[in-house]
């Protein structure tokens, strides 16, 4: 039987910790790394981050937008980075933030989650702002293939608050915020799995759960991808307080604050960040 994504994630937490190293090849970082802002530069950058992460952390999250800037050559580079990361045994979360309805979103799911597909990853970020029911097809595919989804719920960017804290006035989640209703629907999916669920949510470490009406106990079966640490201001030391009884499920995601260490310093930066996280979650 295929191991569910949540069960695999629990094993990775145990063996390698909860740090997720973001692979975000910003043009300015490529310059600092002495690499060109072209497909070859991105490939080299991604492969070096994978090499530095293997053995020091368990999860990477390539930001697909930077690869997409270079069209098909960028995608070819991304395919190599994804394959190298998976071959190194890392959990790969493709940060694609896709979302649509029906057969369109089903095709997005197939692109990133089908075993053997060129862009195969272990999980993808996805938007359910067209309704959580709209992502049912990728959800079914993920469960069947041992893959995962991370559904945007309370994102780290400040301009999202007005929309994601808005209160629903219709449907079974009436009275809840948009973010809390997504968290609740995902919880219902995960509750049916024996282990940690395979559908995660994205909750920025820059937000306060209470402001979004999200109860930590509604997250106890759900992996939480938490970006916002480092460059966006959230502190690892505060993470346990932020997520309360759901802390055990938190993936601490950081990109620029680690990548800024450059090619010669990144391995030490990953080790230092992992050590800080282990201390903060002990
Ligand atoms: O889904 C994400 O990873 C994500 C969600 C969110 O709410 N906020 C957020 O910053 N992200 C991503 O996380 C990464 C954050 O990068 P740093 O701020 O450099 O650590 C970027 O790739 C963002 O696109």
C-alpha cells in the first residue's frame, strides 16, 4: 500500500526535522551567487541548494514562478532540480499555487502529482478560493498516489487579510472566516486518514490564528506549511506560541534568509536554521 503523504511527512519530521528550504532563484540572488539569470543559472542554483539541503534538512520548496520566467528552458531546468531533489530523498513541495475548476484543476494535479510525470513532486501548493470542492480531483489523485496538497488559507502577505478574514454569510460554514472555513473543510478530509492527513494548509507565520478565527485544534490532523520566517519578519522562536497545540504539524519554510548565505555559506545556514528550529520546538 502507498504510504500517505502525511505519514511520510511525520517520518521526515522525526528523521530530518521540520525545516523546508525554499528554492527561490530571485534575479538578485543569482547575481550574488555569480550565476546568470538564465535557465542554466537557475539549474545550477537549484542543484546547489538541493545538494546543500540533503542530509541537513528534509524538505525543499522550489518556487516555480522564477523558473517560469524562462519559458520552456526554465521548465527543463526545473525538471532537473525536482528530479535531483527527489533522488536525494527530499520531500519536494512544488510551489505553484494553482487553482481552477473541474478538468482544468484535475490536469494541474496530474502535472505535478502523477508518478512518472516530468514535473513529478511530492506535493503542490493550491488555491481553493473557488471553493474547496473545486480541488476535489487533485485531492483524490493525491490520496491515490501518496502525494500531498497545501491549500492556501491564511497567507503571509499583509494585503490578504481583508479577504481571508472576511466572514461567510452562506453555506455550511456561514459565520466562519474564509480562512477558517478552508481549514475546517481540509480537517474533514484529513480526519478520515489514520495518520497525519495528506492535505495541508498554508498559514503564514506572520499571522495570528485568533485574528482569522482559526482554532488550533482544527489543525491537529493537518500539515501546516508556514512561510514568513526570516525575510518577512516571523521568528522561529515564536512559532510554537503562534501555532499552539498544532505546532507538531508545522513546516518552517524559509527562502531568502537561507539563500542569502551564498553558495559557500548555505550548508552552514541550513544547519544553523535546523538547530534553531529543533530548539524552538523541543
Ligand atoms: O505558499 C507559499 O509557500 C507561500 C505562501 C504565503 O502565504 N507566503 C509566502 O511567502 N509563500 C512563499 O514562500 C516563499 C517565501 O520566501 P521568503 O520570504 O524569502 O522566505 C516564497 O516562495 C513565497 O511565494
